[in-house]
């Protein structure tokens, strides 16, 4: 069973086997976690993402999928890029959010990663309600069949930390 650890801090500082990037489909950097990972990781990550775009993902990485690159200058060994869904009040996209976590863990297993740091995928500019995003994240990781031993949810602020703490303790709905 995966050990879940909550950390309030900066995901780019986590010394883990793999850091998950809440990427956009272009894989070429952006804002939030994506921008921070590209900035701190250096040009090696962008170069690897450009190679992926030229080879397998010419139209971009589809929502709910995951792919790995080097971690560049980050203390992690790998970056697993996943594209979360934009939240919609009129369409249930929770299956795509579940897929982000499952696919990231699948890629982590392929890499032999035992420790993985996740951000709160889709809960920033993509607008996913934090409590629901935390519930989906924690539930999906707990249910996953994976060789990963530890998942760290690295949360930027006290509000996100509280939402994940509630989800992890079973009070998250």
C-alpha cells in the first residue's frame, strides 16, 4: 500500500524519484507548477519536451495522459508530465482527473520510481474545486496498484494542505 505524505512547500525542491508536472498539452511550459518546474529544472526539460513533440506528441499530450522526461537541475530524477482537465460545471470530467494520477503512477512504475511528488492537478488555473480535487487525488492513489512506495502531495498553501488533509483523513467527502 502506498504511503501518502502531505507537504506544504515547493514541489521543485522535492528530492524524489519523480516529480509530477501539471503540464499543459503543449509540454512547452506555462504558469503555476508547470512554469516553476521548467524554470527550476532548466533547459534540459524543455529540450526533452520539444523532442517528445517532434516524435510522439506532435499535436500535444492528450488530457489524462502522462509521459516522462529528465528532471534537469531538479533534485528529482525524472519529471512526469500529465495534462489535467479543465473543470466544468456542466460536464463530469472526473475520469480524466483520475487518469492523470493513474497514468502518472503507471509511468512511475515503468521508471522504477519508488517516491513520487504530486501537485494538486487541475486545482489551479484549470479551476477544479480544491476539496473535490483532493478527494479524487487521494482516493485514486490509495486505490492504485503500483510499486510506488511513497506519494507526496506537495501543496503550495495552507488552504490546499487543509483540503488534502481532510481527504486523507476521510473527512474530505
